[in-house]
C-alpha cells in the first residue's frame, strides 16, 4: 500500500491564489483535480517532496475551501477531513468523492442557468 511518504507532490501543485486568498469555485475544483492527479500517478519513493501528513493537511485545506464555496452541497458536508496518518489511498478516495460532488454541483448550476 502506498503511504504519504511514497508520494511526490509539491506546494506548486496548488495555485498561488488558493494558498493566499479566498479561491473561486473553479479554482477549488482545479486544485482538487490537480491533487487527485498527483496522488493517482505512480511515482518512485525517492522523489518525495511533501512530508508525511502534508498531503493530509493539503486535502483538509482544499476540502474546507470546497465546503465554503459550495455551501448548498449536502454531500460535500458529509465528507470528513482525514487524519494526519491517512494513507494515500484514503486521500485519493476522498478526493474522488469531492471531485464527483463538485462536478455534480457545476452540472446542476449549469442546468439551473439554462
């Protein structure tokens, strides 16, 4: 099983604006997608950039931003933050859940606009 220490991801994977200010819905969705792409790519352990727990902290921060941007999403409210020792697999599953929820929210808002 992959662990956080086996993952290669840097803080550059997330947009500067997401780290500094209140992000837009689109910026949060893009950051979730980039993080999901990063955790699902197989990388050699020696290329690790982020320390153990750092991935969990990044996920929790993105989850909180998503919850703040999509206040009406009941599904998003049910997704819980991960612990510091969460496996990469657990984080990937939670990211997939968030991504699917955001995609559904965008689709719903597009339907309401038309």
